[in-house]
C-alpha cells in the first residue's frame, strides 16, 4: 500500500499537470495547521515565480482541475496560495478495511529485496555482557527486524570479539595459575580434555586481573602479546584453550541475549576471519596499497576533502599480529564470499567512528568490495549515562552487568504492577515484570536517536505514564481488556466493520493508523527506530483522544459500537506489529 502522502501527492500532481503546471509541484505534506486541514500542498507558492502567476490563481486552477475527487472531502485554495485538504471519511474507512486485511498493515515488500548483513551485539568473550553492549544489541535488533519486515534478506551476525589481545591475556594468566595444564605443554600430543578448566565466573575474574596486570607488568604484557600471536598462528594448545574460553562465554552470552529477546543468525567471531587474512594482506601488498611504515603494514586512507587527519589503516602490527582493523577487513572478505551482500550495517559505539571510516575506505580502495555494489554503513550510538551524567556504573563504581540491570528494572516493574493490581498471582506478576521491564529498557533506549547519549533512569523508564515502554504496554493491555469486556457483554455480536469516521478524534485515530507504513519506511531509510517510537506515541495519543470522546461500552448504536471495537482492535494489531519491530511484546494484563 502506498503511503497516504504519496497517494495524495499523486492526485495533486495530476491536477497540476491537467492545469498546465509541473506535476512535481503536487507534493503534499502533513498539515502544519491540523486545526484547519489534514494535509496541505505548497506547490502553487513554489510555482508562482516560474509561471509568473499569483499563487492563489494557480492553487485555484489546480483545485478546479482535481474537482470532486472521491479521496477528498475538502480541497480548497486559500490565501496566499496553499491547497488545504481533508480526506473523505469513506476513503479512510476503505483504507482501514485494507489495513485490517493486510497482515503487514500497509507496509509494502521491497521490489528488489537486498541482502543485508547487520553486524551488532559485538560482545567480547570472557567478559560478562555489560551495559556498554546494550545499545548495540537493542538498536541492531530493531534495525534487523525492520529490514526483514520490508522483505529484505537479512543476516544478523554477533561478531564476537574473540581474537584480540584479551585472549592472550587470559591464556597468560591461566598459565601463571595452572602451568601444569596440558595446553601449555608443547610436547603434548593430545587429545586435550573436553571439559574447560574454568567456569564463566572464573573467566570473569581472570580477565580483569590479567588486563590490570598487563598495565603494570612489562614482562607479563609481552608474554600476553606473544600468546596472542601464537594463538593466531595456530599453536594447538592455545587453540584448544581458546575453544574452551569461547564455548564457556558463548553459552553465557546466549542466555543473556535470550533474555533481551535478541537473536543472531550467525555466531561468528573475529577469529572466523583468520583464514582470509593472509590472502587479503598479500593482495593488498601486490596491489601496491599496503606498505611498511615503522615496521607495521598500513594502507593510506586520507582523502583530499578531509578536514581532519585520518591516520592510515593498520593492517598488521610489526610483530605480525592481526588488529581490530585486520579482522574487520578480513570479515568483509568473508561476507562478500559467503553472501555477496548489498549492504553491511555495523552498530558500534560512536567513539569507534574513525575505526569504521578507515576500515570502509580501505575496503573500497583495495577492492575488497565494490563501491557501487555494496554499501558499508556505520550506525554509531551514544553512551548510556547514569543520573550524574557519567557512563552508567554500579553503586560501587564498576561496570554494570546487563543481568543485574535487567533484574533491577524487572523488580521496579514488579513492585508497580503489584501495587496497581494486587489480584495478580505471583507467577503472573513475574512474567509481567519481565515483559514490561524489557519494554521499559528497549523503548527507553530506542526512543532516543541512536547517536545521542541518554540517561538511564529506572524510575522514569518504568513509569506507567508518559512516553515510556510501560505506558505503551498499558495502552495495549487496556485495549485487550475492552475487547474482552465487549466479547463477554455481547457474546452474539458479529465482527463489526470499521465505519467512516465521524468525530474529530475518530478521524485523528484513523489517520494515525494509516500512517504506520510511512513510519516504518522512515525508520528503515534513516536506520532510526526512534521514528517508530515517535509513531507509537502519536498513535497511543490519538487513541486516548478517542477514548475521551467516546465511551465504547456505553455506545447505544450497536453497529457503531461494533465499528469502534474493530477500530481499536486494529490499533492493537498495529501496535503489536510496531513493538515487534522494536523487539518486545506486550503481556495480556499488567
Ligand atoms: N567487540 C567490539 C567492542 O566491544 C565491537 C564489535 C563491533 N563490530 C565490528 N565489526 N567491529 O567494541
């Protein structure tokens, strides 16, 4: 289904053409004076100079050319030359009927589906998932779902950080603690034990210890660098140990992402790019792109138009170890081979921007991907801050584990639901707390533009009123309860038909429903789930206006009442679709 704006614009453009003007002038916009009309077109004003005519005259001619179009209940030329218009109630009712029948609620499938890789999540093995990785998961999941909803072939890849210095650090620390393990014995012929010699909690203690020691102990740091290099070069014991580290971490990560309702098609890591590194580096050297600078292999990526310095892309360090850039570049090679994607979208902290600028430039320059064939895109997001405006921390000042954050939010919702609805069972309350808690976190995040930092305020995010996830949940639960009450009161009633809207609030609600596809297209085009949040908030606002003007359960006209029920059921369905794109779902009660 076309968007309302496009449909209106098409009719107006024909009018402009019929009156002898450029059809491009017929572009409509939502009215900036909703008290006067629903949509407007400023084309006559724009054309006045070109056609040496008073804009009002042009507008009048266009209005006359369009005539009594069934789409409009009003189309008028007003001073100084605007076209103001309202959609006819019958047109709106027809359109709502189409929306009801369409499981995609008016969203058209892409004519040419693209293959899109979304690289998000990006956790590092051996580190518990913490708040710093929350946004990547939340925003990436929504972008992935939105692309998929439009019919594109989308592959979500978690891109584990599993190949860098932290691996060498852990190996070094383990070696200090348990030198007797077979992984360190170079003469050991295998097979290595199947059980990991540590648990996830061990790892979570080992890693920070090792990383701290690296900062103060020169020998230890060199040992860790060396272990990293040996791992990357394939030392069997280190590979076996590394497998354990990855496996133990991944099962913990999966559990956490499950709770976030975030799931990945691929659990690849930086390490999976390893086989592509050597041929890629060779090609870069042969192509004359890569050269040695202070022992390191680099590719220049500075461009003439740059107003800042863009340092060369580091391909291999002087010791030959792969860098963050190296694995990202080799991963591009891998993805190109496996999927030949049209787009690769990366989600990462906005402080990593320069990294992506360099990697993308290098990938294009060295021909890993074709500039016209594949767009490499980066969505940088801001930091989650505490109320003090500084990056969110635990009360003790450490990085907050995601699990604990989820628990805190869920607990806050639990208490609120319990107070609001004491009749709910403990089990129901827990289930509600988890669902609504997740909505609180995700909506709280997604309603901000990705690039902006925001303050994570549990009180505010879990409030049942205002522009919050729980408020959206509450709105949906309320619809469900009206639908249930209606079904109980009128068990014989047949499914109603949505009638042409009469009142102002009913019309407002109808218009809001019809704009769903527009919001989805914008969220997709701008890679901005915040557009969908804005839409959801507007739709729930329109619904509340409707409730104020209409008492559905007390409506005396049965057909009208059934029409209202059908209308709010459609609101529920649109909301369900919308929040699914944001990555959460609503409970039945709360
Ligand atoms: N592991 C990285 C980090 O923690 C994020 C990875 C993002 N994806 C990528 N392809 N570089 O910062």
